[in-house]
C-alpha cells in the first residue's frame, strides 16, 4: 500500500511494525493525535507482553505498508502506560447532539498516512467491540466544539449522519422505516384522491339540471300528455285520471 491512500485507523493499528534493522516491534494499539487540528501525529506499539515499556512512533517515520506490515525508519521513543494515558485523543469520546445529549461514541477515524490529516471520524451508537456494529461518518464540519472526552456536534440526531456500515439490527430498522414510509405515502395519496372526489360536483360539472328542476319538467310533461290523450281513454282510465291523485305522478 502506498502512502497516498487514506487508511482506517483500526486497520492501521493491526499491522506489525518492522524497522530498518529487521526488528519486529509488534502491532499498534493507541493513536497519538492532536485533536485541536484533527491530525494524527503517530502511534504507540507494545513490543512485548512481558515488558511494561511502550514505543512511540512519529508518523514521519512511516515509509510503507505492505502485506500487513508497517515499515519504519529510525528508532522509537520509549514511554510508559501512565504517560500514554495523558495523550489527548478523541477516540472513545462522547458525541453530543446540539442539545448536549449523548447520542454516540467516536470509535474510529480515517486519515492520510503521509500528512496525518484526519478526514472524518466514525461513530457508533453501541459497543464498538461488538462485531458488525453500525458506523456513521462524522465530518469535521459537524463538530461544533470539543473537550477531553467530549465532542459537541451541531446535529439533532445520529440519523443526520451518513451510515457507513450497517448492523443487522440497523438494516431491519431502516427497512421497516422505509416500509412504514411507503405505507404512509400510499395512505396520503388515497386520502387526497378521496377528498378530491368528495369535493367535486358531478351534476354541475356535466351541465346536468338540478333534481328539483328535473322533477318539475317531468311533471309538466306528464300533465301535458295526460291532457292530450284524455279523449282516447276508456271509462276506467278517465276515472283514474280524474281522481284526486291525478296531479301526483309519483303514485
């Protein structure tokens, strides 16, 4: 791997460090960074589990990455755990929303191995050690302020961040949310169509006359026909037309 490619910190710390003398210094376990300017300065390795001493490497000592090995030039600076614990870092810091409520933890970052510039952080809502846990991308523009162990963002919800890696649980939540949105969209469309149909007036739109006018015309026509055909009716029909119900065509 060339040093022009961006790299994930968690992957970088897995590589074994080998110096130009051919000595294996073990893999990294802690990043050395400068949070105010969001830059990686180096990393720390533990050469042996039987020794308490730790080795601090500067990023400019990095010469190449190949076959899960990091090749460095020069010697590291020796340190101890108490000193390393005082190194400032944003890894494992609490990420707060714009109301000051915790919504996630910063668990990883992506940086440029040549310059050390941090491009963005990765945050997790659950324990980052759980395999397959979700990761969201937190850019530097999303950070409003920072203190040791705490990062204040200008976000209202973790879902405002792009989802980089989704857990099984998160995938189910996203799918169910999408399904609910589809149902709601279908319901809204059906409701709008029904309301539009109810607001329409078919009789007026099709130039139909009103019901009362239609009834009056029908009655007038019936009465006219009755008068014209009165002489042609037999006695029973004359009696029927001369009854008191003659003026009521609905009987």
